[in-house]
C-alpha cells in the first residue's frame, strides 16, 4: 500500500475507514495528526531532529547525546540525577528562558535538581552539620528553604506577588510550572511575574546563607524589597541594552497602520489562543482604509505559529473567492512572515504544508506581497481573533458593526495625522 491510497483526493483528508482497517487505533490517531495541505505536493525528505527538517551536524550530535542520556537514565542514579529525571522538560525550558540574570537561572536549575547545599543535602553526603532550618527548626531541603519555611511563606506574602505556596508537599518545580504558565495568557505580565518570583527565590537563598553563615537576620520585608529592587534594576538595564538609541529614534517604529495602494487591498490577520481553544481573525481593507470584509472563526488550539499560518491561508482563500487581484498580507509573527517572504528559508515542520498552501494560493493573484508589522498596527485583526473565542462558527461581521467602525476610524485617523 502507498501513502496516497490513505488520502481522499477530493477532500484532501485522511480516509478514516482505510486507516481503521489497517492500523492500530493509536497509530490512527498519530496519522490523523499529520496535517495535509490543500494541494498535492511531491514527497520531501526531512530530518526529524531539527525544527525545520534540515540536517545539521549539531543536531546529529545532540540526538546522539540524548540517546546516551536515555540509556543512562535506565541505570540506578543519585538522588539529584533521579530528581532531574522526574521533572518535566518544560520546567527546564522555562528556567533557561526566564528573563533573569544567568546566576539566578543556574540557581533555579540547582534547586530543581536537588543540588543546593542545604543542610539536609550536606548531611546526606556525610557532612556533619545540623540538618535543621535556621529559621524554624524543621528539616532543611531546597523546597523547604524556598517555599515551605514559615519565613519563606512570610516573604512570599509580603511581596507584590502575594503568592501562597501550597501547604501540602510544596515543590519548587511545580511552582515554576505555575509561574511559566502565566506567559501563555499574557506574555509581558507572565514573564515579569516569573522573573520576580525567580529573584525572590534567589533572595531567600541569600537570606538563608546570611543567617546561617554570617549571623545576619533580615526581615521578610527586607528580603522581599531586595528581590524587587534587584529585579527592577535588571529589567531597566536589559531594556536599555536591547533598545539602543538609534533603534528608539527610528521613525519606522512609530508608523501607524498604512492603507494599501489604490489598485489593491490589504489583508491583516491574527490568531488568539487560550488554555483550551483558539480563534482566527482577518480584515480586508481598501486604499481609503475602509473595511471590505471582516471575519472571525473559532479553531482548535494549536501553537501560535501554526494558528497564524492557518489564519493567513483562510484569509487568502476568502480573498480568492472575492476575485481580488492585488493583495498585501500583514501579520506580526516575524518567523512566519520571513518564511513567506524568503523562498530560501525552510519553515518549521509543523507549518511546512500550510506554507506550501499559502505560496500556491499566492499564485492566484496578479500580485501578492507579505509584510511584517508591529503588533500595535494589527489591533483590528487581533480584536477579530479574540471575538472568535466567543462565537460558535465562522462569522462575517457587518461593516457597520459599531466596534468595527470604531477600530477602522481609529486606524484611519492615526494614518491621516501621521501624514500631516
């Protein structure tokens, strides 16, 4: 049997009856998860160890190392190695992506690996020390120092996070999972919350060392304020270094949304994702900035880049059905738009077929151009995507809808003011 025999050529979907007859149910689920494109395309060899399917010596090296680590994990290990094994990979990725100083990231890694020099850990390694906490007298473990000690709980409560560690078996890696999950809801607030929480953990560790080794007792307010001051100082320095004067003064950063040329239309697209669902939105406007079409559509929850790619494809299909000849497509996802603008870039495997579809659809227009824009210039498409989260099916909004008219007028007003 060949792969093409498993695909319905008319609907471009998997033939479920054939799959169920020839494969195990678990394999059927895995096969159906492979997204098919709208158009038939030749088979392509890909390297599964990289995100974009291209082979590299570095990826092969990491693949071999990961295989060796997997074999080692089957052997008896020390408690620290065993602790690293039972913690989800997303925790380690969150730690290394945390917007804090490298020393704080390294500290969190050691805390999750049970590698801090707590008195319990030193006792376990044969060092003759008192294993009790210097603040409360209980057994001192990394989780106890950072979460369960009465002093740690008081520091967390005194901070502006007002975080309350669970009273039953608090664990630092579970707390990190909770902090990092906030990023999916609001990137800016989530990253700052996670960063501040990491600095509070760091300050708790330093306060413990001051009390145990230096005899210096800090109050819960002092520790909390110290963490907040250090984090704010780090943020201000990192922001100033990432935004040099020439970048801040570049006028392109202040450009409002710009209407298309007189002979064409402009399609702005965006996607919105929550914990359990997703939505896409796109708006089509003419050279005067007036809305020609505005749509919202609920979709299954996917990754950000896949959702954005699906939105562009849906928007372009809509434009083809309207008989449009000249089209400009705008979106704020830089990675996706670079893949569409540069034919030599290989897209991530998860959007490979969608990108192929988009490029095939682009040939249906006399001209089709893709642009990257700042997020603030994509507010109308973003609003449509958010609306999609609360509708049951694809919805085409009336152009006279008040909130659409308000957003449209706002963009047009900003553009007219910019040209004065």
